[in-house]
C-alpha cells in the first residue's frame, strides 16, 4: 500500500536508481523554499513558508537544580529541582521534581512537589502530586491520592495575576 521512496535511501545502489540518480541536485535560490516535488517554491509576501513540526519538550533531568526563573513558550518536563518561577506552554512536573515558586502554564500536570501558586488553564494533580499553595485554573482534575493544601479558584483567564473572583474561591486542605 505505502512504499518508501528510494530516491534518498542510502542503502540503495546508485546504479540501480537509474535516471533518478542522474538528476542534478537542486540548489537553494534566495526567496525560495524546498517543496515535496523537489522544485523550489517561491516564498514572499502573502505566501506561507512550509509548516515546521512542533519541537519536542525540553527535559530538565533529576540531577539538575535551577536557582532562578525559567521561561519558555514551548513545552517543558521537569524532573529536577527549581527554586524560582516557571512559565511555559505545557508543563509536566515529574515524580522526582521539586518546585518552589509560581507556576504559570496553559496546561500543567503535577506528579511531584510544588510549593507555591499554580496558574493554568488546565491543571491536573496526579495521585503522586503534593501541592502546597493556591491553584488558579479554568479546569482542574485531582486524582485520588494527591495531596493538596491551599485554595483553588476557577477563572476564565487564570494566567493573569489579578485578584480571583471571591465567589469561585474554595478553601481546600484535603489529602485523598
């Protein structure tokens, strides 16, 4: 059904490629970008460059300690220790991770320990999570076994640092 292209496959004998190997290599021309057809495509005002794939999450391993703030627009997985604020698009806090500071991310998954405020559109505390501090969220999920001591408040815009709506604020000191 699907077959691998043999044009760029180094395991294929160049003589067996026949005419495909005789074709001249295309050269980069200013104002052009490569296309799937092998012919350059004009890139300029009003045209979109080829779509870039999303880069993988950055990983801070368990043996890393950061004293200071961490800020990125990408995805981060933390397994080590952070003493400072963390801001990211998607943040995964591993079981061995320890964070002391404010967390701000669109999507936060906590498996380890956090001491500080957590702000996220989607916040999830897994069964191994331990959070001491307030959580400001749009949606939240707390699994059985998670430890959470602080308050949780729902906001339509949890990433802003304004004062939460007092009607939506709920004090929590629960270990399930």
